C-alpha cells in the first residue's frame, strides 16, 4: 500500500474524528486525507469556503454533488477541489452537517 493510501482514514474513523480546530478560521485547522467519495448537498443553499469558517468562495444548492477527499480534524468540514470563481482551482471546504453520502 502506498504512503498516500496509508494516510487515509476509514468510515469508522471518519465518523469519530475529533480535535485540532479552534474555530477561528484561516490557518487554525488541519485536515486528514480520506478515500475520495461523493456527497450531496442537503441544505437549500450551502456556502463553500476557502477555509473552514472563512470567506465564501461559491454557493451550492440542494442536490448538488461534490467529490470530497479530506475532512478537518474536528470532523465538521469536508475538503474538496473546486474551480475558484476568481480563476484557477483550489481546495474548498463545505460544512459536513448539511451533506449526505451519495
């Protein structure tokens, strides 16, 4: 198994991730790599941010599908790769509580 695969957490660990984020936003979080999976937005609108609790990058609507590849150490935010509205691509973060596995 590659080093990348060894660093990914399984489903049980995904549900039990805890610690590490003090909630202040940029620079105060870290994320675990997870096995990429598809999620679906369950809120009527959900902000994707450049970092947890940070500036809004774009808004997704109920039913939108995103492929996530990481989760913050507090277990509250999924990390995913997105097209930046200002140009290029970047990581985005979306609040896990308003999503479901697809």
